C-alpha cells in the first residue's frame, strides 16, 4: 500500500533483515515529510490511503497513519503486523491578521511586534521565509 509515509525496517545490508535465532530485535521507524503534513488540508475523498485526520472535542487535530508490515519467514509463512503512527498537527496563529507599518520613508526602519502563538498541544519548530512580496522586500526577525 503506497500511502506516502516512510516506514523503515533497520538492517545492515540492502536485503531484508534475516532472523538467525528465536529472538531478534528489529527497529521499525516512521518518518513524516513536510509535504505529507500539508495533505491534512485535502478533502476526505482525496486523502491518501492509510491516512486519517481526527479532530478532538478540544479542537486539536492529529493525523493517524496506518500500514501493515509483512514478515516473510524462511519456512514460507507470513505474518502481518499492523503499524500505526499518530502525529499531532500544529496550529500556529499570529496575534493579528495584518500589520500596518504606516508611511515608511527611505532608509527609515519601522518595527511592529506580533506574537506567534501555538494553539495546539504539540511542540512546533518554525522558520520564517524572507523575500519579495508585491515588489516590496519583507524581512522578519525572530527572537
């Protein structure tokens, strides 16, 4: 099933790990890309297979990824192990919907403070993109 998620089984070789004894620890990991996180805005009928968006009564959202890990043994038997990863969706909001710098003269710097608030329960890291917007240069300093 292709869901866009990246599940990995750790191995030292290019092949699937071989179990040599009765017990062996195998690491299974989950990796989420920024692109996949952006899919949370898709309508339900366009959502990727194995991806579910849940919203709690508190308003917080989470993305739930499900997939199956197929284990194939040397005796040609198989075992299906369900995998699930839950990701809290960050909800960031500025304290204002727009910033008015009023009249700005050449070489005059105007500073206005806005607050970036994290309304969700997940820890979030963020970055500011700087660039041109409608011909004007926009610079944002983060402290």
